[in-house]
């Protein structure tokens, strides 16, 4: 099972999301079969290579000053502490992360990507190290088992630059405008639906004419811009009490989108767990029934031939 996560090493919610994902994975019976790949994403591609205090960056670029910045940091730090992370945002040194992502790609080539990702997160958020500084990156690379000279030579060349840009272009094609982005459930939903569509098109040739209408209906009932918190718990219709939010969540994509928001926003977004659970169960059933129906149709079609 392949899980791909787009992340930036200066994204606090990526770090928190990483820890939450690891905790969930730890309780998953099939965790040994799960392969995680970290993909590059830059929150600020135009960021300077010169380190700058995060508090100064927030003030200059986002007009977040004083108490507002303190409150923002306290909320993030508190959420991180809830998953066992100790953040020191007051000393975090922001900067361009392109070279940091190249180091992560180098680590992947040596089977050390997970260790490099964790080390860079910790260096930025807990230790206040300048992760845009190449000497610092060489030392961090050495600390996870990479050869320091190879890391320095890589940083002085354009090695892995194409890989970082390719990750970012893929993110753009997927429409990713925030991270982390968890592909697993989305892949499962599309894979299961694809099995059903393929089998139905074999059995009913005219089914292909219905597909555009099904897709349009799915897009209409998917909350890309609407949070489940904006849907009332209940509707009263002609005296009947209807569980509106639960019915809305019958669309598996509803819970998936809600889950993405929770991973990114953490404490700023309350996930609707019944809906998310329905999505996970729905995706599993979609894959299972899709495989069953596809194999059934395949056998019948083969017998006819």
C-alpha cells in the first residue's frame, strides 16, 4: 500500500499531521505493508535563502504582530504538544526550503527519507536551526547517516532539483494548494469507482453515456469549498427529523475533504468523525465490491468469448 504525502519542512501542521498519521499507522494491523513517500512542496517558493525569524516574517509578509502572533504560536504549540511534539516557534528561522527538499530526495536515494524528514522538522521547529543554510543542511544530512561530502556536492550542483520541481508540478496538477495532502483515501475511492465503471461498461455498452451525469452529480455533492460544520445536524421536513449532516456524509469524498482540512488546520478545524468514518468504510466497501463485481463480470465475459 503506497501513501504519498506532500509536505514542507516549515509547515507546522505538516509536522503535526505527520505525527498523527504515524500514531494512526501504529495501530493499523497491516502497517508493515504500508510504504510512505514524502513529496516536495514549498509554502513560499520565493522565500529568501537568508534566514529570518518566523515572528519577523509573519509581521513583514502577513501583517501578524504582537499578541496576534503570540496567540497563533500558542495555539499551534498547544496542538503540537497534544501529539507529543515540543515546538519553539519563537526561535524558528524561516527561509527558502528548496535545498532542504533536495536533501530529503538524497536521503530517499539511500533509504533514509523518513529519518531526514523527521530531522529537518525537528531542526526547524524545536532547535531553531536555519534550514535554508547549506552548511546546516550538510550537518543535518550527516546526522541521519548520509555522507557529508556527497551532501555538500549535491547542494553545490543541481542534483535532485528536477525531482523537487516534478513533485511540485504533480501537486499543481492535483490541485494541491495546502499540505499535507493524503492521497490514500482518494486513490481508494477512485480505484473502487473505476472498477465498477469498467465492469458496467463491459456489461452495458451504453453505460458510458451515463458517466458524465454521475460525475457532475458527484461534484455537486462534494464540499470542496463547504465544511461539514456548515451543514446543520438536523433538518425538519414536514414534521420529520432528518439527520442532514450524516446524510451529506454518505458521499465518501465529504469525509475525505474534511479529513484533509483537519490534517492541515488541526485545532482550527473540528473534524466530523461520524462522516469521516462513513467515508473510510465507504471507500473500503467500494474497493471490495468493485473487485468482486469486476471479477464476476470478467469471468462471465470470458465464458461468453
